[in-house]
C-alpha cells in the first residue's frame, strides 16, 4: 500500500509540475506579446518605425495577447479529479463521448397550466397584418366602411368575420385595421390607441391571449392559476373595458381555438369558451374583430348579442375583374367576368388563376380553350384550400351530403339533397351533418330552408365523391343529375301550376332546372323533349327569358352528340339564332339561322324555311342592310303564299312594313300592316294582331293622328294582357307614353313610361333601354335635366350591353339635345356626330333627327363657329362623350 501511495504522490507532484509549466508558458507568451505591442507603439509614435506593417503588427500582438490571457482566465487548465471522485473503469466505459448540446425551443409547445405560486408565462402572438397594397389587393371599400361603422356602435363588442377558406377574411381584417388607423391618426372615431393584431395558431392558449392583451394594455397580469375559468374570462374582459384608450383588437385565424364540428372552444383550451361568453354578453370600451371559418360558440348556446357575425362573401364581379387586372391578367371584360362568376368571386382562387397564367405564359383565351388548364386551376385550389378539410374534417356521411348539394346549381332544400342520397343509407344524423357543413361555411343558408354550396366547393365535391376511380365518380355524378331532374319534375307536378295556368317565369322554374339537370346527365333527348312538351321556348320568350333559353339551347350543342334528328337540329339552330339576335349577338345569330336554313332547304321543309328567312331578314335589318332584309322577307312571303301558311304570310308582311319605315315609304308601310292585321284577325292570332296594331299606331303617330294611334295602342294592350304577353305589354305601354309625350301631356307620358320601365326591366332589357331614353326626353322637357341625364346614361349602358346600336344612336341624339339646351356646345356636337354616324350606318328612320340636332346647333352658334368647333370636336367625339358620361 505504501508503494502505491508513494506512486500516487509522485504522479500528483509530476502532474502539478506539468500544470505549472503550462501556465508559465501561457503567461509568458501573453506578456511577450503585450510587451512587443508596447515597444511597437513607442517606436511608431516616435517615428523610428514607419509604414502600415508596423500598425498591423501592433494590432496583431495586442489582440493575440488579450485573447490568450482571457482564455486562461475564463477556461483555466484544471487539475485532475481527486482519486475519490474518479469514475471507475466500468463507468468510464459506459459514458458516451463529450457532445455539444444546443437548446432549441419547441416550435409548438403543448399547452400547460402555470404552476401555483409561479408567474404565468405566455408566448408572444402580436403580429402584423397581411399586405394591403392597392396595386395588388382589392380594397373592398364598401365592406370595410360597413364593418368599421358597425364596430363604432355602442351595442356591439365584437364582430366575427366568417366564411369559406381563402375568401379573404384576413385581408379584409387587414384593410379594416389600416382604415381604423387612418381614422385614429386623423382624430376621427372612437379608437385612440393603436390597433393590435394577434396571430392565433393551433398552440395558442387562454394564457397567451391574456398575457399579450395585458401587456398591450400596460396592466399587470393576474395569477390565472388561482382564478376559476369564469373569473379568468371576466378579468380579461374587465381589463379591455377599463382601458384608458379604446383600441381595435384583431384575432386572426381564431378558428384554431374552435372545434371544427361544433364551433365551441376546444376542450384543451380552458377559458376560451368563457371569454367568448363574456364578449357576447355585454358592451366593452375596446372592440374585437375575429377572423374565423366557424361561428365561435361559448360554453352555452347564447344567441348573437354583443358579438355579431359578418359573413364574408366573394368579390363582386366588378371587384373580381379589377383584381385580375391588377394581377396582370389581360382579357376582355366578358372573359374576366366569366372567370369571376365561375369561382363566385373567391379572392384566393382568382389569385391562383393569375399565378397559373403568369407562370405558364398563358392568355385567358387559351385557358378557356384547353380544359386541362381549368383542371389544373381546380387542382391548385384543392391542394391549397379543400383537401385537408374534405378528407380530414368531414366524415363519410357529411361528404355524401356535400356531394348531394353540389348537384344543384340553385339553392335547394334538404329534401332535395336527400333525393340524391342512395336509398337504404342512414339519414338519422343528416340534420347534424347539415349543421356541421353550415358551421364550416362549406354550405350556405340561402333563406326559406334552402342551401347552396360555394362554387369552388361544389366543383371539388363533384370531383371527389369516389376517390381514386375517375370512371366510377363520373358514373355516380351522371346518375345523381338524373335523380335531380326527377326531383324537379315531381316538384313541378305537385307544387306548381298546370300548363294552362302558368303566367310567370317562376311557374316554370322546376322545369327549367329539370332540363338543365338532364343535360348535365348527358340525357339530351329527354331535355329536348321536355322543352318541346312544355312550350318552354314560347313561354320564356314572352316573359323575357332570352338569356335562360340561350343557355339551355346551347347545352344541346352539337346535336350530333346525341344523334338528334335533322329537323330537331334545325329547330335548335333557328331558335338559337332568334335568341342571339334579341341579345345583340348578330354574327352568331346569322350563323345559326343560316345553318338552320340549309337543313330546312335540304329536308324540303318549306314552311320552316320561310320562318328562317324571316328571322334572317330581321338580322340584316338590325345591322343596317335594309335591302338584303327586304329580299329575305319577300322570299319568305312568296313561300308562305305558296304553302298556304297564313301566319307566316302575316309575319312577313309585318316585317316588310318595318323595312318600308326605315326607307321612308310610309304609304307602303301602312298598306303592309293593314294586310297583316287582316290576316291575324282572320286566323284569330291575338298576339300577332296586337303587334300589328302597335306598328300601325306608330305610323299614325308619325302622321299626326295621335288619337287614332292611342286607340290602336289601347286595343293592343288588352290583347297582350289576354295572352299574358308581358313583353308586348311593356312595349305597348312605352308607345302610349311616347304618344302622350308628342302631344305635350308630360305627366301622363311619365306615368305610362314608368309603368313600362318597371315591366321591361323584368322581361325585356333591350326594351328597357329604349323606354329609359324616352323617359329622359320627358324629364328634359319638364326641366329636370339631371334626372334626364341619369336616364340617358343608364339607357346608353343598356344599349351597348345589348348590342342595340339603333337605341344607342337615339340615346346619343337625345344626349346631344340635352347639352345643346345647356349651351355646352362641344359635348352636344360630339354626341350628335356619334348619333348621326350610327343611325346613318344602320339606315335608321331616326337618322334625320340627328341631322336636325346638328342643324339647330349650327343655327345657334353660326356657320363659322360651327365649322371651327366641328374641326376640333370631330376627331375626339368618342373621347368627349366618354368623359361627359364619367
């Protein structure tokens, strides 16, 4: 033992000596470096040594000496452990090699309650709002100001912005944040402290909410561990209510604290439900704005009181178009409108589309032409918005119900969706499934017990009913559309008037939807038969349903896809041509009618051939080619007389009268109308008789026989009412208003024109533009020029939207007259010149009235000034009128 102790003592002495030697060496090096640095500094300051190298050496010596000295002081070379603390061999063998340990805070800490007696800790969640740059973000001024004004009310504490994912809730909240700050800095409104933005993620707790709010309010946070949940909520509410300065507080993504199925606070977030109850139960000095997909529910089922819901809908069409243009999408307004309507103004979907077009260097026209790109867009929406919700948060029954509602394009009741769900499936929980879809805003209540999916949700649901089997999914989709068509037919039979009692478009709504559903199911023959059997074309034409009819007939194209008979195809093309002409789409109208005409000629159907000739003549008449129109009418008249088609003959005579009117052949015009009237009376066609009486009334008005014209109009009005022809009724009321106007009876004229306008807005938009023009003339004569201007501006908008070029010319003529009366000669001349060009091009009988306006202007300002003004205004006439219209 003595030898072992002696060896240990010698080893210890040797190690101590080695330690001292190492320390001596380190200290010596440090001293040498510092002394060397000092000598260099002295020599350099005395000018003995010059040059930049001396300065560099001085720095190196000084820094090296300091570093080595500090290292020895901070990390001294320690002596070995005493024998009693040395680990044994087994322990050494089991000990891992030394490691560098890096402490990384967890990214999503699990919620934990504070330990009693300790100060509660919380995670900072104060953030900044998302961008609101007007160059790329739609400003939504109407919604922002509406919500802000609500936040100022004394009977409101909080607003929850709810809506489908990606619709723009957070962006809207950011816009409100910015607007509130602008008002605060301007000294307006109730907020005197800076707004606060809090980001709520899935790990936020009640303690986090309270801690950030108390810190922002500069108040000490109470010991939440010793407070009940109700008292925690009350303490936080009282702090907000007692704040010296009112402020707006925004909680973004608040749904992360809520149960996806019920909207109640998550079980793992104690205190949140109680706080929701608190802000819903009483007024508060501060105001709260939440963004959340779900309507937040407290611990109890209280109705919205001091917390109200604001459902965020998609952008309006004009807002969506503006957003696409800001994002660099270049296309005509109709193309942009189609895109916005397809996704119901969903802001994120539009952003994804703009990104797709930009990244792939596509035009919107190319996007529409290739369905692959539409599928790619839908895929982007699915991945970013809907996949997780659909697959992880909905059960099978909820997905089935979502699919059933997706089949309907119009709001539908629950029993309509149940008609799609297969028989034998459990429906006991269907009401709770409905509530779950409503709470997540995948389904929207449309009123009267009806529900509707958002457009992008409907498209998604239809594509994901049967996952992984595209063919099976397609078959299920077609079968569902058949069931929907059958549902609508049953509704029509049991809840709507029979054919002989149908008087309004609403009486045929289920039939219209049944036709659409059959087309979606690719059962086009059933759809066509349903339209023919129920006279859908004739009825909707009389009731102003041109756009609806155009959509339904377009779904039947091309007829070859369902092996339509030749005459069926011709009938479809002919009706499409008539509809396109009524909607101002002249090129399409001509192409469709010519296609129908060729089929009728080939099949030897002379009667229908004559009808197509009549329709083709009206197209050419409307585009200003009166001689070509007369040729087609005369061909039609000859065929009808050969075939004994008295109805077709009377129609051709009426049309020929219109051509004579444009060509100024009044006597021949009146003769044609009288012949047509005689035939209509002979065959008992009350509708045709009413139309002809209207035409004769216009002729008599032009001849100054106003009393006789009024008598004809009154007869026509009764006939249109008898036949429930609301389009004809509106036309006749408008003509009666014009008759009173030309007689100087302005009050009566306004009364009739107002009645006509109300009706034509419902059933005849093109006619509404004409009536507005006439009503503007009445107001101008009554000295109400501002109201006249409003009528002209709306009329011009409708004229252009409907492709009514003659109506546009007449409105510009009246517009020019109005500015002439105000002595605004530049605008008056510009409008009259545009009117003259249009009406001359169309060979309109009203072209002379535009010239009369120009002559009146020339007479008022003199020939010389008129010529000078025309030189200046003529080239800029369109721009001048556009600026005058704002």
